[in-house]
C-alpha cells in the first residue's frame, strides 16, 4: 500500500542516484519449457508484453487457457486494457462497460474518509451510490492505463561504450531517455516514460493514459472492509471484505479530462467478466497489477544486513512508538479516532518486517543465497569469466562500508521523518527554508501554501500529549544506537525527559495555529521565527546532518553498489542460462501466476485455502473495533441468504494463491484460466512476507477476497443491485 510515499518525498532532497549503466544487450530470459515440478514455475512478476516465449507455456502448464495475446495486445483488446494503476500506489480493474472500478477498501480509504463527517460516517456505515448522480468526485485522484510497452534498450544505450566511466555513461543514457520520451509515438492526450529493468540492463518505454475524474461509487462499512484490522493484518485465516468501488469519467470523446459535471462514464476497451463458479485448490490464478518494489537478486551479505541489522532497528523503533500510542488510544476515545489510521500504518510494516525476518530465517534464505553464490563463483572460475570474479568480494566490501550510514539513515527516516510528528513538522519547515534558498520568494510562496494545506490535515489528528513521550523514547533510541558520527551534538545527552519537556513546553509546532503563526510574514520573517523556535532549533541540527552527511554518504556508496548489482544481475543470467529470472518490481504493470493453494505454516498444521462467513461469526466480538459484526450481516448469515453467491450452503470470503505479489498489488484482479475475475488481491501471509527478497512457493501466499463475497455484499447486504446489473456475470465451469 502506498509504497511510494516516503521515496517521493525524499526524492526532493536526495542527490540523483540512478543505477550505473553499462552497454548491455537486450535481456533474454528464461526458458519457457515444460518443467516437471510446478513449484519450480511459480514466483516472478513478469512483463506483460514479453510473455510469449517466456511464460506462455508455464502458464498453460499451470492450467491457463489463455494465450499471451489474450493478456497483452496492442492491436486487439486484451486483459491489460482493464487493469489500471490506482492513484499511484494501488491497482484497480474495470468491471463494467461503463467504467466501473473495483479496488481494495484500504486503497479507497482516504477518499472514503474525506467524504465522511459525523452525520455521514461512510467509514463506519459504508457508502453506496444508488445511481450515477450520487457518485462522489475525488479531486486529485487519478487512474492510469498502459496503452503500449516498447523495448528501447538499444536506443537507451546508443553512444555508450564500455571504455566510458560511469558518470559519462549515465549522462548519455539520461539524454537518450529524454529524447525517446519526447519523440515517442503517441496521441496528444497520452503520456510517455521510460523505466529501467533487470537493474539497468533493459529499458522499456510506456505509453499511458491518465484519467482524472474518478468518483466514489461504493464501500462496505469498515466492519466488513477492514474486518480484523491490525490483529488479522498479514494473517491467515482471514475474513476481510477488503473492497471499494469507483468509476472513471471521461469527456464526450471518451478521453481523459479534468473533473466536470458534464463528463460521462468511460467506455473501456475491455472490462473483466465475473465468474460465479468460485475457486478450488489447484485452480489457475493470474494476478495482474502494479507491484511496487522487490529485491530478489541481493547478495547474501545484503539480506543478512536487512535481517540482522536494519529490520531489527526499525522494528524496535516502531515497537516503542506503537506501545506509547496504543496506551493513549486505549484510555481516550478522541485520541483513538485521531490516531487509528496512523497507528494502522505504523503497525502495517512493523508487522511485515517481523514476518520477513522470521520467514527468511526459517526458510534459510541467507544460506540459500550463499549456496547460490558458491555455485556462481565456481562457474565463474570454471569458465574463467574474468570480469565477474570480483563481484562477490566487492559486495562484501561495499555492504560493510555502508552498514553504519544505512543504519543512521533508517533511524532518521523512522524517528525524524515518520514517527516523531514534531520532528516531521520541523523537517517540513526546514524544506521550506531550503526552497527559499534555492528558488527565492516565488518558490517559498508555493512551498508555504502546500505546507499550510498539509499541516491543516496533519494537526487535525495531532496530540502533543501522545507525541511528547514518543519523542522522548525515540530520540533516546537514536542517541543510543546510531553510530556517534551521525548523532548531532544536541542529541548527545542522557536526560531525554528534560529535553522533551523543555521543547514541547515552548515550541509553537504543537498546534496548527502555532505552526501557522510561525509561517506568517515575509520569507525573512518566517525564517527568523523558525530559528527562534525550540523544536526547530533542535530539529535542524538533525536534518542538516542528514542532508549534508548521512544522505550523501549513503548515496555515494549506494551508487557503487548499484553498479556492482547491475553487473551481478547480468552475470547471474549468463552463468545460469536455464534459471528463471524476472525483473524486480518497479511500479510497472506485471503478471504473476500460480494456483489456489493452502500451506503448512509449521509442523502438523495445514491451512485450507478458502475461508467462509462462518469464520467471521467465530471471530465476532460485540462492539470491538476490529471484530464487530453488524446485525444485518448476522441476519444474512443466519438465514443463509447468500443468493447465487454461496456454495453448498456456505459463503466463501477469502482465498489463498501462490501468486508472487507485493505492496502495490493491492486491488489487483485475480483472474481465472479463461480471463474472468475471481477475486481481488489485498495481502500476503505473514510467513511469506519475505517474498520481496526470497520467493518460496512452499510458504509464500497472496490473499484475495473471493469475488462472490464482494457481489454478496453489494447485492444482499447493500442492495446496490444497480451495480450488479452493470456487470457481466458468467459460469465458465458449467
Ligand atoms: N497488509 C496490507 C498491505 O500491506 C493491508 C494493509 C491495510 N490494513 C491495515 N490493517 N493496516 O497494505
Ligand atoms: N496490502 C498490500 C498493498 O497495499 C498488498 C500486500 C502485499 O504487500 O503483498 O499493496
């Protein structure tokens, strides 16, 4: 979910850090041949335009009846025409000829919240537009279609020679990319961008269409859409109906347009028919979406650093923040409301990292990488591939070199940027000062306007009483655990309580009015105000150290790592020509396929792949904020009023598959062997969250809502039959 947020904000200050390039040929991988053990052909996030000759046979072996062209075609309508990048961070799919969109509840959460008030609490009660005039516009929301994907590797490398140093190579590559983007063949209303794959060994051009009039159509109450909340997050058995619905509006010519009441529902090139036949263990599943980031080809030293140094540090920080926030939420209803969403978002990755560490240890992920490296070194030696001999020792050396600064960087992100809200405010104000230094008064005005707007939202949900103990604890951890060259002088003290008390008693950053007061006046006056504020004075030492030392040091080493990683990627593919290599996720459209399958989380325990409404009732805790169940749902359950959506008197809710997914795949369609919608991806199981580094078909599972549960809630629970009528429901198995 929204994996991009931090990186986008940081991009502003980070020195450009693109992967160092080389003059490589277009990547060729893997061998698309019949393999006995289907376990070996699962995992991977594949490029939809390159399935033919790469994945078609594998997919058919797993049960698919589709051709590569059914999935991606430029000339005919294909599945890809029904899959969109939803607001930059999630995935969504078109499910009707009138541009109806389905995505997760947690992806629509912000929009649903923004339309809610005490009188109409759509988060609590749900929202259903009973006709198109009731659909609600969402300024700023976008969805992006991929019209075409072209391989432009040769053009990107044109003029680059091996003799050049990395900086010169980079310059030419950047120039080529900008030329390719500018001259790309496309219509006026379309966009173009180039992205790097296989660590900079391949480049693809994307032609897209971005729609900007997206309206909220429906959402179940949180007691369904977020059932189980944090306790069940990343867990199986799961019983969440994690969905919400939107609609794309276009101008009279069916083209993208800014919001207008005259816009009309978009007519898609393709929309997904919906299967009412359900799933059973072993069925083929394809998940089509926009996975954000994976790192599957790291050397063992890097994974070791993540598991044993970086993750434990981040977990400890969040552990402490969560405990403090939870303490306040439990005793104060108003604070509970203010912090619910923040708490969920801190808890989300906290829990994921814990699962990741356990999973890598349990599946011997590091040992497996070491074994691969041993084999790699042996082959390189045997084939005398001189240029590759130094790669592993270089990794060893560079990861040693980066460890301290990487730890400091993670501490800064977690403490100063993410979890101590006061320090975040001072950082944002610091950026304002930077904007002035760089761009003068006009830049300052723009930045101030944005900052005030964002502070307005931030302080609505802020409590200095909660934040002060978080500051005390987390700043204390920073001072204690970060290598001393990355700790500012004003943090080198033991009495964090006195420090926190003094700062919070005097700073104006503890309320919106105070912050606004600081930001009022000419740029010079604002900067003077800021530099007299106790929190600002404290914060900028830390932020300056980050800007001037931590980040540049980190990026400098990281640039070297990226150069080695690029070569290593290419070397792996050459040395092991028969292994499957997919490009790491990078926020572009990907296909992943597998089967409906349960798993064995530990000895003697087997998890079935399908959950039912019965399980919702088993988990029911009256009045609980995570496990309450509405009377209406209980009644439907008791009367077994499941309509055409139940199966043998039971109502399926969620199911598991072996599809290789990550953050960003939320809301992705789960598609059957024939191209019909059977579910909606929304999570992974805890034991398998390590799949971002190390996919293992034995234990990695994605979690999907059964589409029949979605339809049951729309139809039987909400009575929004107007929406059902728009869809095409099919029975492919009958
Ligand atoms: N774990 C899922 C994801 O990474 C769902 C997160 C939303 N739910 C929550 N309880 N925080 O986005
Ligand atoms: N909930 C995640 C998302 O929003 C998907 C789960 C995952 O990371 O696999 O993208």
